C-alpha cells in the first residue's frame, strides 16, 4: 500500500474528501518529522513510538568496487510498534 492507496482507503472509511484526508496525512507526516528533528519521541499509545537513534560510524564495503569505506555516524528515525498494532498483525 502506498500513500495514494492509504488516502483513498481513509477517505472511503471516513466519507471525507480525498483532498482533506491528503492534507491531514501530510500534516501528520510533517508533525512527526518536526518532533523527531527536535529530538523528542512521538508516542501514539497502542499504535507505536517514533524516535531517533544514533548510529555509530562504521566500516563498510562498497558493493561496486569491493573496497572498504568509512560510513559516518548519523541519526536515523526508528519506529517501535505498540501492543495493539502487534496484536492486529498476529
């Protein structure tokens, strides 16, 4: 499922216009991004937690050349599913 499919499904179940659903979804994505950028986790009880983790610098291998290369440290987003979401999938 992609973003367009998600918008259509939400619009169908809520009977809201697709344009409105798209605006809400875009706004949600922006708010999550801003929260993570500020270093604050975003907790949606039952659904899950969005947070940022720090990856250490490490040595990797360039698949094209086979040469070793240094991969710098960086921050990456992480999602940990909540119990309700896990139960829905199981």
